[in-house]
C-alpha cells in the first residue's frame, strides 16, 4: 500500500510509520514540527524513519491547505491515517485556539485532501476524552458521547461528526479510533509516564492529581499501532462489512472504534511500577482534581477484536519497564 500519515514526527505516527515500513509499504509523512515539546525528539524520530527508502516526508502545518493538498496529490496514497493534532488535555485549558486551528481546521483540510485523492479509506484519531462525563464503564462505542469536558475533547468529537458527514456526502469510508492513555518508548514529554520518570530519577516532586485516586486504561504504543494497522484493512461499508457489536453507521461508510487495553489501572499502582523499575522513590505532591480531567477511563475493545482479531495485551508493568529502558538509553542515564 501507499499510506499517507500525518504526524509522523509525533509519538504514535512514528511508531505506525515504522510498522508500515517494516511490512514493506510506502509511507509519506506530514508534520508541522511545532514546538509544543522538544523539537529535537521529533527530529530524531523523523531521522530514524528516513533511514528507510520507503519513507518520505513534508514539513508544514495542517492549516496550510495548499501544502497539505500538494503533498497528498504528489504521493497519490491508497490510504490516509490522520494522527497529527494539537494534543494535551491540560494545555487546552491554556491555549484553546490552537486546538480549533489544528484539530478542526486542520482536520477539515485532511478530509478534503482525502476526498480529492479518492483514497479507499480515511482513518482519523479521536480520543477516549470524548466520553467526557460518562460514568457507565467500560466505555462502549455505541454509548452517547455528548458531555466533553475540555476543548481538546470537543474538537475530537467535532472531528467524528465531520468525518461522518464526509463519509455520507462523498461515500468515503472513514474510521475514527479512540485512543486510551497511550504510553511507551519515544513518548511525549508532557505525558504522565514521561514526567513521572523524569521527576523520580531526578529527585524532584511529581504532581499527582486527585490524590492518586484516578484510574486509566494504559495502552502500550505497539499494541495501539497494531490495532490501527488492522483497522486499515477493516474498511467500513454496507451491512456486509458489519461485525457483532458494530458501531457502523446506517447512513454512511463510517464507524468509531476504541483502542484500549480493556483494563483500568490505579494511578498510584502505575507510579509504584515506575519506582520499582527505577529503584527510586517518588516525591509525591498530592493535588486536587484538575479542571477538565476525569477520574477514570476504561475501554471495551471488543469491536477492535471482532474487526481485526487483535487485542492490546501488554501488561502495564512490562510497558513501564520498556519505557524506562528507552528513557535511560535516550538520555544516557
């Protein structure tokens, strides 16, 4: 296949591109290389991908519709996987406009480029944050998700609505996947595991929200990208493409799929796993719940398994071990 991936210098895009290249597919990346976090980390990821002759990349912002359209047209992809976004729940409280620009305007540009290119499948990243104030768990794709608590989550829910409309209007197969707390090597420095590991190894306090009484469905990045890879082939269409428990729309070739480990882990247990692996004790700064945060996430990943035969399975302690090994190597600790 020829797969166009946005966000290839980012955490998940890098891992997905690496998997696709290992399978022998041609991958074109597109990334804005923003300074939301250390650009050197993004440059290292792209440099590693460029060692494979099947990879090429353009650097521009999603909001630059002309640059994005030109890159897609030049590559002529079979599939587009849209992962680039302004990420971070907490940063959306400080700079909400960045989320509208990148996640709403930028995603529309990707959808328009996919329509113009006539791709056979457009896959786009959503988030477990769209479940918002829902309390019935594990979260199921068929639940209503109308109570988002941050602009970040609201922009992702908007992407889902936009994707459904585009699938209906243009008969363009669209799959939205909802991520659940992804972690692993080459992760983002603003994510919990990265910040906790840094603080614990350096002996500086780590902020623990809601006094640690939080639960997350931690999903190891290799499991996540294998799920995305499987969904590339699970093209939504008419009733003949439906599976048990499907979220397939009756009005469009469109579905939403959770990608999660189907297990919720207490935050304090996650921190203890980091302590055990590093051999250091955390200095714990207990904090109240932050605005826009939720006490728990937990995925029902039955639909992913029914569509792809794949279920994320990496135990969180094993994932933490692999991340810390990478962290020590990357920072020469």
